[in-house]
């Protein structure tokens, strides 16, 4: 197994309350890990901590050979050097619930932006790559449009295209369909499935249980900041062992 992400005893507190309590898991290259659990159980916080959008209070995150935390000192985490953290950040791509596209940039500019400013590609090369990625996301013909002129499903597909632009080693998706009208959910799930079929490594938080079953190599069920159950979808979703997983699935499956 080719381990690409290792989360060890991750702790995140807001004020004095734990959002994430000693969470550990690993993800192998090409694997799709789906995280399910009720609202407020810490799923989003885990993704935000790995993507350096939140500071962590304990534990560590390792991507390939690089670790986020260098050491613990007097009970506090000491982050690694800026260079290592930047490198780790480039290896991660995040897709948000609310798309987070730049509203003043066209779809094409949204996708080329990081290629030009972060990866330092020249504009023509970035544009060629972006056009291919957008076509792959089913957005041919929408390149010059602005986010406000797209449907929610198109905006989320553009946001996935933007994430793919930096060629991240791991793609994180935080409830990618929960802001969409029901009739637009399918088109986004379809492109996510396409990425899975291309052997992309992904960690996806979702309430779409049927989708989770179809796409996940492994499922984690979270409750109160902790992992309660973990395994293949056939076990965790079809045959959960823990009472809290059973209760959750009763509410969310239809
Ligand atoms: P989920 O993604 O499973 O819905 P979250 O990770 O968003 O859960 O939240 C986990 C817990 O952390 C919740 O109790 C939530 O209220 C709390 N929390 C999340 N973000 C913040 C924040 N910025 N400030 C204070 N509390 C927060």
C-alpha cells in the first residue's frame, strides 16, 4: 500500500470545546475515503485542519514524507517550516460547499489563476491546460462566463476544475453537493465519480449515502469529534455495528 496521507491523533478545539478529538486515519494513493456523520460531528474541521485553514491543537498530519507539526513544546504544537507547509498545501486541493469561485473572474480565469500565480506557468500554457480540464468537467462553451451566470452545478464543476488546476495529489471535498438544488446534484456527483475512475486520491465529506456507497473504498463515520466506525461501505453502510452509526443511517438513507 502506498500511503499518501496520515492523520495522527488530530485534536482541534474551539475555545474549550473539542471539535475533533484524537482522530487518526490514513489514505492510500488512488483511494477514495468518504467521511459521513451528523452535522457538527467534526468532519469539516478535519478537512480544514489538513488544508491549513485552521490551526490544530494536537497530533500531526503527514503528506508523503512531510509533516505539518515539528514537535510538541509545553503541550503546544510547533508547526513545521513555511517551505514545508507551502509544499504540503500545494499537494492538497479543496472543494468547498459554496464553490468559493472568484466572482470577478471568468470561469477560465478562475482555473488559470493558480496555474499562473502559484505554479508560475506562462499564460498560454495555463490556458491550454485549463481548457482541457474544463472540457473534462463538461464545461466546454462556458469558459468565458462569470460565476453569477452559471447554475450551481456548473459553478461547483468549475470549482472542481479550479482545484484540479494545481494538480493536487489529494482532493478534499466538503459536502460538494449540499448547496445545490436536488436536480443539480447528479451532474456534480457524476464528475466526482469520473475523478474516482481516474484513480484520483480523494477525501469526501457527504450526506449522499447512496453516492458514498458507490464511490468509497473506505468510509469513516464520525460522531462528537471522534471516529466511531470505519471500514468498507459494505460493512459501515450496509451492515453497521455501532448503535450511533445505525441511528445516523436510519435518518439519512432513503
Ligand atoms: P461537521 O462538518 O461535521 O458539520 P464541523 O467540523 O463544522 O462539523 O464542526 C464541529 C464542531 O466545531 C461543531 O460543534 C461546531 O459548532 C464547531 N465549530 C466549527 N467551526 C467553528 C468555529 N469557527 N468557531 C467555533 N466553533 C466551531
